[in-house]
């Protein structure tokens, strides 16, 4: 069954690998891309230029999609990046949640984190807050915890 999938983080490590798989299966893919990164988007996805940290930057573009995949996050997480987790990961999931709710998304997929790494407390905390936010918005969701 063909789905319309919106991906936040489409030019990142996971998104750039996920998009070709979805396109090969016949899904229609829209991917959020920061201005200047359009060339990094894999072929087959429609480019949605926007700021993942700015409320309503891309909300209208999510409309009509069946699923929302949130892959945005600070690259190469480490305990030293606690402030970045709060500034990027926490903010981007609030913006994404609002956009998904406004669009009536039928399924939200959130890349979270396994809770078994005690030295990564700041990262775990922000990702747990993201899961709680999605639950509070009552979005049907899957939380991936690699």
C-alpha cells in the first residue's frame, strides 16, 4: 500500500539511507531540508525547505502525509553535547510534534534511544521527553530505541 511519508532529517545518516528504500517500495516521500542542503537529498524525495527548529517553518508541507519519521538529532552524541541535545533534539521534536498534530498524521515514528547507557543521561532525558511529548499529543506512534 502506497504511503505518503514526511521525513525530518532526510539528509542525515539514517534519512539518506531510508529515503531510497521507501522510494523503491513505491512510497511518496517528502523530506525536510535546511536551506543550502538540498543537494544532499537522495533522489526520489520531494524537497521541503525549512528550519526544523522554527515553529510553523514546514507545518503546511506535512499536510496530506500518512506518516511522519523524525530523525533529527545532534550527530555523534556524547556526554559533552548536553546543551546541544536541549537546543536541537528537544526543540526539533516539539516543532515536529506540532506539525504532525496539525496535519493529522496517522503514524509518527520517533528515533529515540535505548536507556542502557548511564553516561548518556542528558541524551536519554531529552529523548524521553520527546517520547512523552508525542504521547501527550495523542499521536499514534512508534518509538525506535537503537
